[in-house]
């Protein structure tokens, strides 16, 4: 059953739209459950990929680079500590040395893409229509 409720997105924006009951809610934001969700992403995905990048060889993709994993881990720790972003539904390798945090919540889909060149972009779709796309960070310009 769907309900009309405010939801927070990966970007921390509040959206009021019809969503599924299992979608992230305002009560979830900043909670222990929120922190634990981000910590699981850090421990079970990002650090694990860094220790064992060969596990992605079966999927035929270039694993995220050490630079991308470091940048993604820093972002995940920031989101965990500040409580402004809901943990993603999943994290996927981009195949080109980058990765993406993906959130599915009702008719909303968001992706934070951490590219191999250090650019971080947020893309949002509602009902499969692009509603926003923005560059969040360009860490590539800071690399030595």
C-alpha cells in the first residue's frame, strides 16, 4: 500500500510524493539505523572491494580504483556522520573504475556516481524522468 509521506533523498532534499511504505522516511534520517546502513556500505562493500578487487573480475568490469574507493569511503563517512543522506539501496561498480551509490524509493531513483576522474554527480529520476542532474564535487582537480 502506498501513502503520501515526506521522504528524504540521497541529496538530503525532502520530497513529498506517493511512495511505498518501505521507502526511507524522515524518522530514519540521522537515526542509528541510518548510521548502521552507511557503515555496512563502508565495511561490506567499499573496504571489501579495496581488499579484494579480484572479486569483480567475474563480472567483467574494471573494479573501482583505489582513488575512487577512497573518495567514496570519505563521502559515505560524511553522509553517515552528518545524517543528511539515506543509505543507498545498493552500490555498484561502474565498469570503468568508478562506482555508483543507487537509491530506489517508490517512484524515485537517485544515483551518486563517483567517476574514475574524481567527479561526483547526483542524478535524480521521478517516474523514470530525469528531474535533476548536478555535479556535487570535482575531486579530480585536487589530485597530485
